[in-house]
């Protein structure tokens, strides 16, 4: 398999991912689309490898050291970012910072799990590439990273998944540090803003949390607030202040709405029915 084929595939992927970052959509939409793009490219690369193979060991080593981990690390990264944000506490800034620091520590620890290999990777060594990045060299250690080598030996080596995981952890470190820094920089300004805009509303949401989230997302997707520039978090926070409710884990709740098999917009459909019935009554 010639390198221009998969290099062109990767360039296309990175262009598409950069567009997602330049033009951020709803968090769930953006991350799910990124995960889908990465998974699609992984499958395309696998098909290329199985169909065309490699002309020599050097080409195979290059693919499993430079190509596959480059894509697979992005898949791991976006999947983990999705999980991090889905479980990020929507509470005090200090709670969020504590949570993000815990996740940062976790991913830093994961990098150090195989210190010798990490140093080999960081120092750009090549003397053991024939062991790490050629298929058929089964590592008998019991480790999650080596499972693909057993399940899909034609598209995995002993260490390409380990390398991808390390690369993803490095990307996650940058992401988490950036998020922590943003919270620290904005915490004082946010506190001042919050104190100036403490809710005076006496209204209280007495419906279910999932119905509130359904309504919030409808407003977001309708692009009727701030000319469509308000993001989902801003709308959710405004809803919380107006109706004195705490919308816990809106991303996971929205996933529950997406997972409905019959009527997805139950609450909105009910609201529509109620309003239509009332209008019909007034016309009588």
C-alpha cells in the first residue's frame, strides 16, 4: 500500500476535524460527528491494509507507528472528551476545577503506565520498531491495550494501540489544562456577574427534569435566542435562573431523549396538543 493513499485520507480527516473546531456546534453534535469521522477513517484504513498489504517491513512499521496511531488517538481523544464533559459537574467553579484536575491526574498517570515505551516514543527511537510495530509480535502481558492485537491481528501490532492511547492522553492533558485555566481566569468575572444577576424570579419549574431539557434543546436548535448565537449552556443556565431549577447532566439527559424509540419529543408534542385544544375551545 502506497503512503499517498492513506496520507490523503488523513489530511481529509484533519481538515474536517478542524472545521468542527473552527465552527463549534452543539457539544454533543460536534463530538459525536468527530467520533464518527475518526471511526470511518479507521475502517477505511483497515480496508486498505487488508486489500493491499505492505511491500516491505519499513512500510508496515511506518503505517503502524505514524499513520494508524495518528487517527486512532483522535478517536480516543474525542471519545474521552465527550465522557469528561458529560460528567463534568454543573456546579461551583471550584468543583469543576477539582473534577478536571482529577481527570488530568488520571490521564497523566495513564501515560506513565509504560514508562519505558513512553520514553522510546518521546525520544523518537527506532531500534525496537520491528518488535513494536510489525504484526505477529504478540505481547503476552495482560493489558487492555493489547486486546486488539488478539481480536484483529491483521490490523494491529503489539503497541500501535498503546502509542495511540499515549498520544490521546497528551492531547487530553492540553485540553484539560486549557479548561482549568479558562475557569480560573473567568471565575472572578463570573462571580461578579452572578452577584449582579441573582435570580429574583418566584417561578418554579414543577415538571420533570427531562421535560425541561427537551424544551431547552428545542430553544437552542430553533436558534431563537441571541440570533442563534447563544450556546446550550447559556440557555440552560438562564432557564435554571428563571424557573429556580437545577438541570443536572443535560448532555446525558439529551442522550436519553435521543434514545427514545417511539415518540422522541413527548413534552413538546404534549404542549402543542394542549395549546391547539385551547385555541379550538376559544374559537367555539
